[in-house]
C-alpha cells in the first residue's frame, strides 16, 4: 500500500503554502508564541536559513504541501552547535494520519546525519496530545519553564522535551 502523502525537502518556493499552514497556529493557538503572522519574505528567509543549517521537510498530498517539520538553533552560543530544536505543523484537515510522525522521523535521521546529537522540543501547556506525540517518538520530559510566554492575555508554561539523535558520545 502506498503512502497517502509524500515527504520531500522544502524549497523557498513553498513559503506561501507553508505560511498558510502556519497562520492558524499563530492567530488561534498558543502552539506558536508568535503574536503576529510573519510576512512572506520573512518566512522565505526562515526556510532558507533552516535548509542551510538544519533541514526543513514538507509533506504533500496531490502535489500540495499540507504539513512540514524543521530544525532550528537551540541556542546561539557555539557549545550548543550539536543541539537542535524541532517543530512540526500539519494542516488541521490532515492531522492524525501519521504525517507529523513521518516528518519527524525523516527529520531526525537527516539531523543525525548532519552531526546533531540532541533534539529539543518546547510544548506550550496544557497540551497532553503534543506531549504524548513527542514521547511516542522517543522524547522525554526534562522540565517546565513556568510563565515563560504571554499570549491571548494569559501566561503560559512551556514543557521541554529531549531526544538523542545519534551516538551519545557526540560528533
């Protein structure tokens, strides 16, 4: 049986479609702590930066992007260079089909191949579904930053999770 979706590397040309996927997460949820939806040029730059440093994958159905996952900088200091933050977003009408799991699985392989040793994910709380999803992919909870973000007139905690990407000995 063939997969109902295809995963491929992102391109800057995907920016408008990927931004359309991201927009409701900014405007309607605390999944993203952005307050304003970024402009197209900003989103193009984010994709380009991620492609050069970590990786960005797209899931598509019938040639149209419906989800994506990417890596980004965990922290700016040089000692953090083997650590990466990961994020995945899927259009609401395509969730619960294994797409985010498949995106993350391929992303973890690519990040490990690039020499990254540790992946981190931040989850705005409460969000037991996301915590369960990450745990199912080998992440383990490592702590909570209380009242770390303010959105929609309320403070939000963020749970942090960790997953090794390859050889624990490092690069």
